[in-house]
């Protein structure tokens, strides 16, 4: 992942100079307006959009982002580079942008490693002038990539499949059912976790540095993964609240060589709202 997906600030500066790069800022519009990478286009919906994993929900998400990514200028020929404020402050929103683009089959996607803070720390220029996109026709795939996404039925079936590691990467208060989401304790109707899930808080796959939090090295990530039984040959279904922190983890696991990773994108926002789906609460037994 580090060479193919993550891009460092100096590399991004070179990419922008080619004129074939679309830089996407996922932050709040007010924050974007106070300063951003020159030419970057604000697309907050990457973070805020909530999706369900049923047919209607997936189709609505595909239509929404096919239109949104086309509007910012992605035709299939450009490299999309997505960024957030910092890797540990935006709940993985730039990685969510990466995941959405890969799910839709977009060929060239990168994430600014360290986010906007890394850009600032590199001493590179910023602007308050809004980016002016040239709209394009986003390439519509024949089918979305089910190789990296599972729905609620597949997640339910995985509960009784010991060959699949169900990985919860939410914050601790969500894991122990003290809160239902980052939006507040009672944002969702139920608190808890998917039965049998292992817990590896998403922060653990990053470490602080001079440029803010960055992904750990491959072997460091594998060491963290071993604490929950994940090896390079493991099959992993990862979830969080709405697929953002899970997307951050998805990139980290891929970087570490864990290839068979899929995201349950509906995550807890969907699971908790369906009374028939089982949950666990409190501290795990044993």
C-alpha cells in the first residue's frame, strides 16, 4: 500500500504539476474554506453519507457517488488523491473516499499520508480560493466490487463461520456498549457489537510522528493483528459505525499483506437498526 496507495506531500506536489490529478478534500466546508491544498475540491459527502447494504441502499450509494465523483472531474484518466485533516482526527474519512472509489472500480486512487497537517508540516503552500472542477463523466463499472464489500446477510452468516475473523475497530465506548456511535450515545437504537467480533481499535494501526499520526510499518501492523488472531492468510470482515474507520483499517491491513479483507460498509449504523440481527453487550465473556 505505501507505494501504490499512500502518497507523501512532496510526491503530491509533483503529481499536481502534471495536470492529471484531482485532489479531493473531505473535511467540513468551513474548515476547507479557511485553507486547503491549492486546487483541491471539497467533497464532504464522502464522510457524511450513510448507506445501508440492501439492494436499494447500495444502488442509491452508487448513484450518489458516481454523480459526485464525476462532478469533481474524475473521468477515469485522472489520479484521484483524497485527504483529510490528519489520519487520526477525521475517523478515516480520506480512506473512506479511497474505498468508495475502489468499490466503484476507479483505477487510480491515492490517499495523502498524514493528511493536510503533513502538507502544512512540509511547508507547502495553501489557499482559501475554492477549487474549480471541470465536470466529467465518471466511468460506470459493469458491476461494483463485491471483492471488497459484504452486506448484512454475509456478515450474519460469518458469525457462525470460524474461518472468518469479524473485526470491530470502533472506539472503546462503542465496543463495550456505553455508546452507540461517535454522534452520541443514543444516536442508534441499540448499543453493542456483532457477536463473536474481535476488537482492534483503529488507532492502534497508526503512531504519532512529527507530521502527525501515520500508518505503522508493515511488521508493526502485523504484530498488532496477531493480538486478535489475524495473520497474512486470514479472511477478515471489518466494520465500524459507517465504514470510515473500517476503511482506515482496510488500508492498514492491505499494507501489512493481509489480502483477504472486506468491509461491512453498513456497519453498526445499519446493524443496530434491524431488531432481528443479534448483538452482544458489555464486556466479552472470558
